[in-house]
């Protein structure tokens, strides 16, 4: 069996319930996930049993034999469906696309959470799948974790439209540090300069910037052990969901109903003005811009107060 999902961290996380459902339904099958090479780390972190076949961008995997079953967990097609169909699988599970009527499947469901999209596809083929099966096993936490508790501030996002202004993130980071938390600023290598700006404006202590300095494994441990995560609509927020780490998330172009946490909602504050926009836009989304710093600070204080009892004895998030 081969499934495709050659996308980002958050996209992987929302596909985990479907991947688990396929494991349970076909336990004796050899399962191959076509995706970026770094998915190997995520498969391990999520406790999945899949071989990762590197393919980025999505294409016909080089040297792959025709699978008995190919499952399109990548998108609605037609490109992703064509890549799988080129393998001549025994069966192909995918959504129907109007420009490619040769491949049958259900219509793309609009207005539902991404995890539900893929679980619904499997259920239509007789595979029981729960879109709320989003928790990951808790990784080993750092033995030298700061006793003050860590707040993770993640100012980056894949597109400009989903990046709340750096100066506002800096005010939030400074407030959390003033509350006694150890604040770290995370991000990718290309977001290191952004993270430095946030840390400098917030007056954070040396070593607070972790952007570009963490592996996926280390980032997972940091998020899993954190007291609070503050971020936009990005992959780190999905890690907070996976590890039941309290969070404050800022949604701009896309509703949290589609990409926010489906479980443990009482420990996550999702801020959204209700104005949909372009999630891939090159300018700050007006709805995201309308979320004020004071509103975010209030949400942080509310989540910290509501989860204070959890800080002393974190809940086991294993499956």
C-alpha cells in the first residue's frame, strides 16, 4: 500500500488519524508513505509504522512497484491523483476532480476540518477512522528543563498573510518573560532573522532564539514540555495539539474550525475575527492584523490560569 502526503508539518499532523486508521485496518500490509525525507522523523514521533519514500515535490516515486492500494492523502488532484494513477495500483482511493473524470471518488468536502477530510475518504471505503485521533506519544523531555516553565513563541508562518507582526509578538514575549516564564523563540533557518528581531525587541535573555537551531526531535521535546505555545496558524500549533500543550493561536485567512485543534479545546485559545482570506497571500491578512496585542495577552493569561494545575503534573499524551 502506498499513501501520498508530500506537504508540511501541520499537514502531516492532520493526516495522522487517517494513517493510523490504515495501520489498524491493514496491519499485515507493507505501508509506504510518499512524502518529504524529513517525514521519517515525524512518523517516528507520531508512533506510526510506515516506511517513508522520499518524494518532494509529489511525483511518481522512483523505482516504486505497482501497489495493491494507493491512497491520495495529498489533495483533491488532479496532479496528485495522476501521480498515483501512473503507478497502476490495484485500487486508487482519491477524491473526484471535475477536470479528471476518469478517476472516480467522492466530491471534495468543503468547510470541514482537514483531519476529517481524510478520515471521511477512508470511511467511504469501509475503513473506520477517527479524526480526533490526533495525540502523539510524549517524547523524552529534557532533564535540564527550566523549572520556571517554558513559553514557546513562534512568529513565523509559511506565508506572509499568516504572519502576525513581529513587534506584537515581541510585546507578548516580553509579557510572558515578566510573568516568570522562560521564553524561547522558535522557527526555521530562514526565520532566524525574524526570531532575532522578536527576541531583541522583547529584551529576552541570551540564548532565547532557537530558530534554525533545533531538529524536529528537539522542537517536539520543547513543545511537549512547554507551559504555553503562542503562534499563528502553523505547524507548531499542530504539535501543541499532538502533545496537549496549552496554546494561544492566531488565525487569519483560515478559520480554526478547519485547521485548529479538534481535541482538548479547553486548553487552547484560538483567536479569529471571522474574516476569511487568502492563506497563501503575500501581505498580512486584514483579519489577522485586526487581532490586537491586548487581546492576545488576555488569552495568554486566561490559558495559563486555566491550566495552572496541569503544570505540576503534565498529562500523559501517549496513545
